[in-house]
């Protein structure tokens, strides 16, 4: 299967399981990313770094009626995909800085699997976080990867310093940080939910900011 070609297309649920069975890195995270988009009913979605997650996010966006805005710097590799854009999927082949500077909030969900060096990841997150809706999610891949985790964790640590967030790092598939925005100038997301026996929603959104001392990145000699 040509991942470059297939990654841009919405994945079926069967495809999600097929990739999951490959057991390599991001493949194990695809159902989680899909559920985050659907569960938060995300409409405005950013996808930094075209790859397997793109297909999962696009499939989720079909269910929510959202638009996926994918940015990738590799214009030579992905030039041919520009013709495959749809009303719900837009592809931008440019540096993340120019893309994020131009993109206005509010944003519901972000998947970051672009550059993995400290400077770029920190700059990307600092541009993204102020534009996020309350309780929206930012996912960052490779936060537990043996050679990359130092820069990734250091960048996250420094980028969130002035934001109210909660963070979890999934301990498999090279790691996936899920940053939830606890406070924002933008209104809250409106998640999908079920009902209690008395008719109330089974989900109440409550802020739960955590002060988490992440390890310093290799930039600081922490690893």
C-alpha cells in the first residue's frame, strides 16, 4: 500500500483496524485520534504533517461536518495531492510558521506530527495554543520516542508555561501527548454525549488544570 497516496484519503473503520494491526508507531494511535475528533465534535481541525493520521482525521471530520486543514513542508513529495482536495480537506504545502500565522482561531483540534526539533515544535505550539477553543485538544506525536523525546517534551514544557492545560503522554507507539486546553478566550467545544436516566447529559465539562513538571529537553541537557 502506498502510504503517501492512501494517507490523504478518509479511512474506513476497517482501515483503522488494518493499520492498527501493523503495530508500528502512529498506527496504534489512529483510533484514539479518530475518537478525539468525533467525541469533541471538532469542526475546525489542523493537521501538521501529512501521514497516516490524516486519513483517520478526515474520516472523523466527515462524521462531524468539519474541515481538515493539512500543512506539510514537503511540496515536492505531495504536490500531486493538491488535485485531491475537497470541500472538507484543504492541503497547504508550506512551512508551518506561515500557515499558522495566517490561520485564525478558534481551533477545535490539532494533530502535530511535523518537524520534531525543539525550536519548530515550540514555535508551532506557541502559535497554536492561543487560538484553541476551551477543552479542545492538541496531539503531539513522538513524545516518548528514544531519539526525539527530549526535544519534544522540552518544547511542550516551554510552550504551555503561560496556558492552563492538562497533559497526558500515552506510553506506547513512540508516545502521543494529548494537551487539553482548560482555559481559553474562545468558547468551549460542544462534545457529543449520551443521556442519564433523568434526561441530563452524561458529560459535564469541568476544568482540571494540572501543574506538571515535564523533563527538560536535550536543549537544556536534560537527557
